[in-house]
């Protein structure tokens, strides 16, 4: 869907499209082709959001052209029935992570409670689909959750955007190991929260308690999340070499130090 956005926008402009991807130019409100998005693998929420992510694998670089919206989004649960068990699990868990990034640290009680509620319902739907993959209501919950995660309706009381750093650091395993976005995002997330708790422990502890009922220290809650994701059908470790020099060369913007990011990746290794 992000590719469709970039094509619909790019054919109407002669400038270097990468300038929009890297944020040097703003595509918002500029001409594009009519665009209807219909997710068959729900998770990114691109059909409802403004972002279009692109990766330059040769240069190990990435960015987001922010400001390209679809004219219509059509959500049809049965169109995801062809997904196997692992991919179905990823639809739920990527959606859960993206909802969490929008919800953690939200100081508006209304949008925070909405975010927590949607997270809980997406988790319930993901569990349901493990045993009943034909449940269209459960698939519809995940479709809705993916869309609302990128809608701008959540996180309206955020004073800091540190939880969105997950979208920066998740590119590192993509570049290092050649894994997919879904694999990188879900595998890193519990370790990301563990690392970020050095700066925002109270808010992360509250998130774990409110969304999952986990109490105690963040390390223990992060370990429970790893076990939960594995129980739902995905692997939570990377294979390969966590080359520190390569990690340092990958361009990411995060409040976490390079040492913290390296340690986070090392926690994900087999």
C-alpha cells in the first residue's frame, strides 16, 4: 500500500521522490492519482494513515513520505483468509505493537483508555484466530485496530514521542539480517521497551499493567511479552551476526544511545 501511495504521488511530479521520502519536501496536499486501498494483509494501517515508507536496500537507508492519503479505504475481513497461521499471528501482533507505540505515554485519559481497549481486543482476536482462523469478526477487529493505530486518533496527549523510536530502530535488523518489517518490529519491541524503561519506567510499567495485567519490573514484563508472542505463533529471535560496526553505520534517530541499541539487538540473538 505504501508503494501504491508513492506511485500515485510520484507519477504527478518530476522532482526526486527520495526528497519526499527523506522529509526534505512535504507531499501533503499535492496532486496525486485517485487512490483506493484495500488491505489483504492487515497490520500497517497504511490505508488510513498518511505515511508511505520506502527503503533503499543498496544504501541501507529508509524514510517516510508523510502526507499521502488514500481517497478511500475498504476493509473486508474475508480478504485476509488466505493468510496462514504465522502470517495471521503477525497481523495481530504488528497491529498490537503499532497501537502500543501510539498509546504509551499518552497523558490524555480518554485517548489512552481507547488505545488500551483496542490493544486488549486485538490481543483477544489474535488468540481467537490461533484456534479459529475462519473467524471473520476477529479478523475485522485486527483490521480496525490496524487502521485506528495510524489514524491520529490515539496518543493525543503525548508530551514526548519516544515510543515512536521503535520505527527507527526496527530498520536495523532489516538491514543487518534481511528480515521483514513485521519480523523486526515484533522481535525488537519487548527489548525496546526494556531499553526505553531506563528513561520512562513509570509509563512503560503502566502500559504493561493496563494492557496485559503484568505487574512488577519492566524486565519481567518484557520477558512475559516475548513468551506471549511466541505462544501466539511467531519466533522472537534473529539469526546472524550482530555486527557492532554495521549497526553504528545504519542511520537511525533515537533517544537511545548506540550502545543501548546494540545491546537491544544483542538481546534478540539466538
